C-alpha cells in the first residue's frame, strides 16, 4: 500500500514543480479514450473476438469432459468392476490435465494479446496527446490512473475539470480515424 502512495506523492511533486515553473498542466483518462474512440472500440472488439475464439475451444473440451465424467460416474455407481472402467478413469484424468494445460496456455495468450493491443493503442493515443500538448503548450500531462501490479490506482486525486483533455484526445482520434 505504501508504494502507490509514494508514486502519487512523486507525481504531485512533479506536477507542483511544473506548475511553479510556469508550465501548464493537464490530465486525461486513457480508459475513457479507449471506450469512446472508434480505434479503442476496434481494439476492444479484436480482444473480445480473440477471447471468444479461445473460449469456444475450451467450452467444447469442457463439454466432452463432462460427458466422460457422467459416463464414468454411471459406471461407477453401477459397481461394474470392469477393466474398461479403469481405462475410462485414465482417459478422463488425461483429458482434465490436457484441458487445464490448454486453459493456462490460452490465459497466457490472451494476456499477451491484450498487452500487445494495449501497447499499440497507447502509441496512437500518445501521438495525439503529444500533438495536443505541443499545440496547447502543456508542460505536463498526467494519466488520471496508473496501473501498479495490474491494479488501477488514481494518480490524479483532484483536479479542476478544466484541466481534463480527455475529450480533446477522443475528438482528435475520432477525426483521424474518419480521415483514414
């Protein structure tokens, strides 16, 4: 808990220094930019489609495992001491192990894909942000939230809404998307 507070304190110190220097300060919310821009929605759609394609494979495997488990349980309840029962148990255990392995691999793939898409999207946002900052002569621009160990922490506790340039970023990104 001390680390996020330390980072927020450092950001406040930097912001205070920029303000004392006579510079203009602004902030934006990258999640809002993601949710409200055409490009952000496109990236969210790609991520969602990627997730859904992986989920279909897992759902199919889960259904197969469920059927195998039901067959095994029926045979076990009937107290059939059949050598085939041991074979079914082995098959079921192998399928479950394969399923868990594939699920872990898909989780890693999805995380990597999300990270790749986020980094690519951020490059577009930062290019637009840089143009806006230069045009408006901003000395410092903060993201409203920062991610620390995959936990979102507010880096801007309070700021006048007049300093929020999120809407400008959204408008400029959507304008660029229409032009392309």
